[in-house]
């Protein structure tokens, strides 16, 4: 071989061969990457510097969020018991032992789903980035207490404007869940029913995140305050919450009422992302669709729950059931399956029933609602019909009327959606806005309530 | 142009001292980087097909020590600024500074480059990008505007682990190739040259990536070409800082016998 000749054709063949070695010739899809960086401010990375161990716990939760996509889409439902137990143990190990000091993006632990449905990961990473911003603002002593809201509003504005197609809505979950109209989809409740341990890992994470915001809210800017409060939150996570995991997704309004009043937009974005996690896991664990259909449905849900101009007017439309909650405690109501989330679901169920089951008898309605309640709780209970909520209701009422699009991937059951949104308007349309929260006085940390 | 410059100990050590100072100040760093993204010359020369994020900005620097096939030593310090002015697009400006008794051609040039990423990878389609670089001849023994075109492709090859293969092809056009005498030998620069790199990267630990690649390239001087292999590591030091380390071993007589590389990328 002549050493001075550069074999361009050979090199090109080598590269092409390497690139196509894994391409079986199927229909291929690709998307623009469209990553956007975070907004700069004096607070950037303050949470990492001030609350390093908590950043590591958060990284563990994001390990769960990223990897779970691949676990569900790449393992058979038939193996769910072992998959669920193994993954639960893996996540606990990652969290407890602080395996990563910095939060991973979704693709780091979900590389398959990153290629299957990149827009899903854009949505999640962009929203995680927003919440890093808001944690940083709260943690930063460079941001005066009475300027926290101003900086938070700036971060919300940036979040909504710079990545419009993936930004989550600032409207409460009551509205976005109705817009998504997923309850009668064939996958709904799959994740919580078939992977209860992994699902409860997510619900521990969704307890921890608002608990940390609220710990910041009651502690103020002074040295030692946030550190002590968050340390206590972390202690009860391992001593109490992991041992008696939440049986529902705790909402911002329940566990971080002060923060939700200060920035309802950010709080709603937070809840909307957490619900998206659950829906994505439902969709990816459902084996009745192809991967292309799963992607279609994921993208439909992402769009349905995205920010829409005018959503601001709904931002404060929620109640505050526990206005004085102490995030350093774990009372029974936090672990219960009953709460604001189950209230939203029950309302939606009752709004759909007249359309799907116009002639339902009182006796059958009782049975339907009993199944509904069981389906909302994680795992399978005695008497619970296996499968999704849709599967259970169809078994009880085979003649149930299904709306057009209800069962199809990527299709919205418009009539159902409109009926539910009308239901919300009638019930809650005139509710007063939740009161703003004063940030004028930097709080001192109160003693733990006995 | 024969190089007779003999740097002192302080001059030779300066690039490494600068990197050390940056590493020591890392705890105070603020901004964002991503250890999974491969950047040209940070750890290794292999790059992936992705641009930095829109609206991101990074201060970057790397230091590379090189012992060439004739036993001469050169240390290269390259401070750079990289920004994401548009979606899927990055621009950077760098000024390489070379010290040592090796080939210092181009030291003080201003390198301006842009990269556009066409797509994120799909299940079967790799991510691809094109980049262009212009070397403005403000430096030592440089004349004419040289340019380089770079193609990069990236594809994940495993299902549940981020193991990716990458392929790079680079073409450089020397606007004004020069001829010089070294002893009794006339040395002529190539008018154009090609570089091909293939490599693989994977997550080694939650914050650490390992990368291995193979390079086949034509060197600046006519008639010289060779192969080398590289091993590199990239680590996310904190949410905003990535540090990279790498080493290169030349294969054959004409490739540099050894290279070592330390890089820092600090978002601001």
C-alpha cells in the first residue's frame, strides 16, 4: 500500500458501513434537535452549591424518569413483576447512594426513547431546566427575598417563550387533563397498576420536589435556614416516605401552597410535567400499539397539555386544601390515595359517564365507581379487573358507548374533551383566584409543629 | 520556515498553569455543559454531530502537548469562546498559541468556525452535521485564508445504554502552500489534505464518558501521513463545567509519537 495516498473511497465505504450496520432498512424518522440553553441570572447553580446532597437526590429521581422510558418500551409486560422490582431497587440505590452529583438529561438513561420520541425528552428536559432555575432562585442569597417572585416570573416567561412547542401549560392540571382526554385510552392506568413499585418511586419524587420548594419558602434566605429544613425533608424521605410511599401523585397546591400562591404558573407547569411522566409511562408500557403509534399518542398528549395563549387566566384557579402545611412532616393525608389528584379524576369520570353510559343503573354505577377507585390506586387489588381503566369498564359494561378517537393513537376524543371542559367550567369557572403570597418579609424558620 | 525559537521553562509551563488555575476555580463555576457531547480537541479530536444549545455560551480552553516523530516538543494552548446563536447552530472563535521547539506554524491565527446540526438521531438514522472553519492568517508563518470543512455523524448502537459511534471526515484547503528548506531537504506544504476519524463513546460512570477513536490523516507537509489512536475521558465536574483528558499514540513513523490533552468547557 502506498502510504502517501489517502484512500478516500475506502474511508467513505468504512464510514457508510459503520453508520448503516444497525439500520435494518425500516422506515426511518428523525427530528430537529432544537436544544435551548437556560436563562442566565445571578442565581445559576445556587441549589447545587448550597444543597449538594439534595441535587444528588434529584439526580436520582431524574435517573428514574429517564431510564423508566426505556425499561417500559424494551421489556415485555409479561416480565413486569421482576422488571418492576429490579428497577425499584436500582432507583433506590441511585438515590440513596447519591450516584450522581448533577442531574442527568433524559437521554443519558433513556437513549432508546430519545431516538424513538425525541420531542418527549425535549419537553421533559426543558421543564426540568425550568425547575432547576426556580430552585436556584429560591436557594440563591444573591436574590433578595422580595425579588424572588420577580426572578421567578422572568424564568417562567423565558420558559414559555423560548421553546413554545414543548412548554407545559400554566393552567392547572384540572384543565390540562381534560384537554388531553386520556382516561378512556387503552393504556390509562397501566403503569400504576402493573408497575406499582416503580410508579411509587415517581410519586416519592413528586412528593420530594414540592416538599423542597416549600422548605425553601418557610426558611428564607438566611444562612442555615434552608439547609436545616431541606435536611429534615431528606430525613423523612428515607425514614418515613420510602417506608410508606404516597399512593397518589401529590399536587403542588397540596404540598407547596405558599410557593403555588407565589408562582402558580411555575407550580402548574410542575404538576403538568409530573402528569406527563405518568402518561408517558402508561403509553410506553401498553403493548397494543406499535412504537410509531406510541409516538403519535405521546406527541398528541404533549401538544394537548402544552401552553396555549390565554392559559394565564386559569393559573390561579385551584384550591389550597392545606395552606399551613409543614413540608418537614409526613401526615397521613400525604400518603393517602385520596387527594386533589383523585378529586380531579373523579370529576372527569363523572363528566364522561352520561355520554358513555346514559342508561346506567345505580347498582352498576356503584360497581363502575368501585373499579374506577381501584384503578386509580397503584397495584392490583382483590376484585380489580386487570388492564386499563378502559378494559375494566368495558368488562363491566360491554355496550358502553365509546367516543370517536377514544381508542386510537394520536386522536383526541373531541366530544369527551368538550364535555369535560364544560364540566370544569360549570363547577369551577367562577371560583375566585387563589390569593397571592406576600414575599415582602423574609421568613424565619418556625419550629416543627407537634 | 525553520523554527529556532527556544522557550524557557516558564513559557513552556504557562498553558498548563492556566488550566490548573481554571480547574482550581471550578467550584465557583456557573453555567452549563454536557459531558456526553464530543467536541473537537477536547480530550480527543473526534467530535459528535450535535451543536451546543441555542443561547448557550461557553469559555473553553484546551492544552495539548505533542512530541512529534522527530522528537520535538510542542505545547498548544487554545482559548476559545463558543456560542449557540441559533437553533442547532454553533459558532466559535479560537486563537491557538504554540510554544516549544516543534512546528509552531499558525500560532496566533484566529480560527472562526460554525457548525450546523441537521437532525437528532432516530432509531435508524444517524445525526449529521456540517461545519466550516476559516483560519485567518494573523499568526506565525501564515498567509492566505485557509479553510476546513467537517462532516460528522453520530449513531447510538446499543438499546439501553448511550454507546455511540461517530464518524468524521475533514477536508482542509491551504490557500497559499509554502516551500521551505530543512537541512538539505525542501519541504512543501500540501494544498489540500483529508482527515478521517471513526470512534466510539460511552457512559463510563454517571458523570464520566470514555471515548476511543482511530485517525487516518494527511499531515500539513506534503508526503506525510499516518494513523493514530486516541483515548479520552470527559467528566461533568459540576452542572456547568466539563473537564476532558486525552492521549494519542501515533502509529508508524510519520505520526506524532505522543499527544496529551487537557480541556475545560465552562458555560457562562
